């Protein structure tokens, strides 16, 4: 049986313009659903802001700093055994915003990727 004390992990998959692909694991900790969601949204907002401005994106596990203008896409997945992890996954699926995002290729029109 799982409980709220099981860890919830945010897996961040980054693909660069050179085709490199890496996955980073961020422990969102334990606790109440709202605090886990707050930590997750904070990290996602920071990444999106860096992508928008082309600023460096520092991620851990493994520790890598990406050039924000060279990142092609970032995808998120919540994993873990906790009931909260299941609720967060459900909230992400129900949101209107896509779970992952990227930039259109130079020859691809805006909105051309799903």
C-alpha cells in the first residue's frame, strides 16, 4: 500500500537541437498534494521562462546546464508510488496545457507539432 510519505519524482526529458536527449530526475519530496504541485509548477515555470529568453537552464541528476536557445523540446512525467503522484499525473492530464512542449523547426509552421 502506498501513502503520502512515498516520494514523488518529476522526470524532465530534454532534447537539444543537436539531437542529444537526456532525462533528469527531480525529487518533489513528500507531503501534501498542494506543496508537491507548487514545487512542480515552480520548476516548470523556471524552465519555460529560460526557454523563452534563451537563458541557461541548469538541471540536476545528472547536472547539466543547457543553452536555452538550443533546447528543442522538454517533456515532463510524474512518477512515484504515492497516491499524490497519481493525483498529480491526473491533474497534468486534465490540464489544458500540454505536458511537454517544444519549438517548431525552422521549416515548420507554428502549431504544426502536437
